[in-house]
C-alpha cells in the first residue's frame, strides 16, 4: 500500500489532518512531520528525514506539504537517498488538506502510486 506523508510547519495541523484523513480512509499508512525541534512553528530537517525513512513502502510514498520550505526540506532529504528509493517517493504540490483526503481515498481503494499522482494532478497548485 502506498504511504502518505504530511509535512507542515505546525505539528497541530498535521496531527489534526492525520485524524481527519484516518477517519475517512481507515487503515492507510499516514506519517506526519510538523513543527520545529522545540515544538514551535517551523521546519525540522531531522524529523522530516526520519518520517520519510519510516514511511518508505515498496508501493511508493506521496508527500504533501503546507509551505515551500517544507517541500525544500523534503527535497533535500530525498537528494540524500539512494536513487532506487528516491524514485518511489513523490512530492506533490497540491493543497495539503484536500490533497491528503484525495490521496487517502485513492490509497484506501488500492490505487497505484501512478494512479494517485494522476488524480492529484487535477488539484495541483500551478506554479
């Protein structure tokens, strides 16, 4: 099963979103990283790295984020991973809440990583 990784500058946001998504798509693997190392608002490289490593799945992983620096931190972590692992983890630029719900429902239905990415493309934020 594809895993879902939610990254935010706020631990409260991702914990609440994990609860919401978990109710809508019970049993899917959801991993969260939120806040800085002191428990406040911000980004924590080590936490994001640990979560990405824990979330690795042979079926793939989808990362959703709240702000650009969360994505940049995730990209930095991915750059350090082996290419075979890195190619199976995708960062998606979609709204965090809506993207998490859409991805979770797709994951619960047994969709492949490619199918999940195609569905999320419809709600991606255009840069």
